């Protein structure tokens, strides 16, 4: 990017600068001997063209909307339209969550993001013994199509984009959503949204798995195939680095392990006979926006560039849209503090700004009270307004990728890519992500990084305001926290019992047997059979129960 003569002049200027700095340091030492990002990447005192002298503008940075999409996937980005402001919500019953969704849409939200309770996430109905005490606690309880109809009552599914954080039973919840659309008179080809459907990260970071890897991958590729033909606007997977980061990974590890998971999905889909130029357009990603402002912006840019290169060179993808990394971002739940919870508003604002400057397609901002409980309506409103202030008042959306060309940002982007590529090479040498997970390699890397991060906080190498420094004696006060009463479980079980008594149970049993037949025959796509079962009001637990019997259940490989 710079000529030999220019670099010589820069080096001469740098020598003069360093002499001046040494004089200053004799009187005023710096705060620390070494400065690093949150993820441990060494930070220079100052960056200059020397730090990016080997970079080629056209092939490494380029223009927004052009390969390798370092600067964004759209030529005009937010000058055309803002990111989707998608608030993650769901608690208690479908009725209560429906009220929250309609409130968020009325406040200017442009998309919904559904949080399901733990029994729903692991394929149990609310009346199962494993669900006791958990119904509606960390999300909304969805047992059958009847609950899904209530959840989206008076919400036109052709007007909103819906994301669902669901993995092992993703096929069942997607089937329910399709059926609700049909009941609203909306054909499945008009539905838009995303299912997380990312089972590999469940094995390494989150834990809401049901089935072993092989049948789980088959369910995913069946969804890819079905949606490519029938639900073309649907993002069939949201390959998630978010939970990898929440488990304690560094920024570079988040990129590496997320893209390694994505590589495994693409390989499985190609093996199943699908065209990456087709299904590649519906792959989406989900990243964390952590505290290191500059590092996070660089992380998003590095991930986008790496994925474009992977799809083009590794998989021979020629369709530009299938090379693009489109992603949703959520601010970092693991950085929220129970101490001085109002401080979380500032943390979330900075994290959200990094996501916007990094070029996100949709964004969820956490609420200030989420370290204490599910968020209240007031705190969710503040979180949404944070996005609206960034969009409408900050001015950062009026020019595309305003951070590009910063020597520090470009150097950090290169550093993260280099580190992430080294992790991917190691995973390739192990014969791919499935083997790396089985060996515990990925889990161990995350555990080690989490330990180092916590140690840095305890040693005060990393300052967390209100936790290890700047503590205040807080007055005792009664915060208005959202609590889910135990009666929710009893109500949900009662509704479920009544629904089972009034449905056509013979039709349900016949439909479940068709699901079983499809599970046994890999030449059959399971999605149409699951949709038929859902239409009969077969429950999620019943459908997953059949699949448990056919596929078995996964047992975690403990890594110490």
C-alpha cells in the first residue's frame, strides 16, 4: 500500500517519535509495562503504515459490497437501511411473551428473537419430570403448535423477521412456525427469519444437545435441503460464536471455532448432495460484542474476510452472495455485572457501537438487569433505545465503514485473522471439527482462555468498574426484577393436558410413525414428516421422543 520511499520517511519519523517518547517516559512512566487487547493480543503504543505495509488494498480491504467483504456485505450499508433491531425475549407463557413482543414492535423494534425455556431447548414437554421447576424460567414454554399460535397472535409473520434460539429441536420449532404462517394465510416462501440450528457449538460451549453428532448433522442438512426448495428467505442456520465467547474464548478463538463449525456444516451439506452456491446464501452467523472496542470491530472484519476466502478457495463457491458472511450480534451477557447494574447501560452501548462499526446485519442489546434476572419491560426499552440512539443520533451510520484505514484497526484485523487461521489449521490436521470436539481440543482451549481472563480480573490486570475497582457502598434497594412464578408450570401442564384430550390422537400416532420411518431412512427428508406431525398437534416432546428412540442421546465427553 505504500512505496519504498514513503516507508523510509515513515521510519525516520518513527525514530524521532521514539526519542521523544523515551524522554517523556523518564518523567512519566506508562500505566502498565505491557498493553494487550481483552483477548491477549499485544498492542503497540502507536500504529503506522509500517504495520500494514504488506497489505494490498484491493484484495485485503477493498470496497463495501466487494470481495472479500472486509468493509461490509452491502455497498451502501446503513445509508440504505439500518440493521434489524432484534430484541431477544421470551419468558413464562406464550401469552406473556406475546405481550412483550407486541410491546417491542410498538417501540420501534424491527424483528423478533425468541428465547425458549430450557425444557423446550432440550426437547421435553412441560409435563415431563425433567421440566419440573424450569417451565418458563429462562424463556417461553412451547409444547405444541397451539402454544406457537398464541406466541405470534396478532403478529403478521409476513411483516416481521423472527429469529429463534433453538438448536437440537430446531426442525420441530421451524415446523411450528411454518404452520402458524399457513394458518395466517402466509405461504412458507414468504416467511423470513433464522433458526440457530447450530449443534456443534452445543457440544463445546452451551450444552443444550439431545442427539449424537451424526444424526444431528443429518437433521441440519435436511433443513438446508427443505428450506432451499420451500422457504427461500429463511436463514437455515445461525452459526454461533456468541456462546463460544460467553464460555470464555478469546476474540480470535471465537472467529476460529465458529468458522471451523461452519466448514463442518458446509462439508456435511455437500456430502448430502447440496450445492454450496445455493444453501450458502442462507447461512448466517451470530457473534458476541465484548468489551474490547477496537478488538471487536477488527474481529467482525476479519471473520467476514476469512469466510469469503474459505467459501471461494476451499469450496469453490462462485456466487457472490454465498461468499458473504452475514451476521447477527448480541452484546456480551458475560460482561454484565450484578454490582452497580446501571453501569451495564454504558457497557452495552459501547459493545453495540462496536457491532455497528463492524458492520452487523442485526443486533440485540442486553438489558442492564440481566445479571440479576430476566429483564423488565423498562430495562428492555432502554436497551432498544440504545440502538436507536446509535442509529439516529451518533452519525456513525452516515458513511460506510468509517473505521477502515485506521492503522490500528487494519493491523488488529490481520492479527486476528492470522491467529484464527492457525487454529483452523490445527483442526484440519485433526481431520475436522467433529474429531476436534471428540478429542476435547476446542473445549480445552476455551477453558484455558476463560481461566486466564478470570485471573486477569482477580489480579486487576483487567479492570471491571464496580467489581474489582471503583466499588461503591450501594444503598440497599428493592430493584423491580421480573420473576416467573411457579404457577406458570402448573398452568402450562394444564393447557397441555387439555390440548391432548381434544386433538385427534390417532392422527398424531400415525404422524409420529411417519417421523420414525423417515428417521430410519436417510434417503427421506424428515422436515415434511415433522411438519405433518406438528399440524396434528403432536408435541415437541413426542416428536423428539421418537427421535431419541431412533438416534439415541449424546453423552458429554468431560475435558479437564
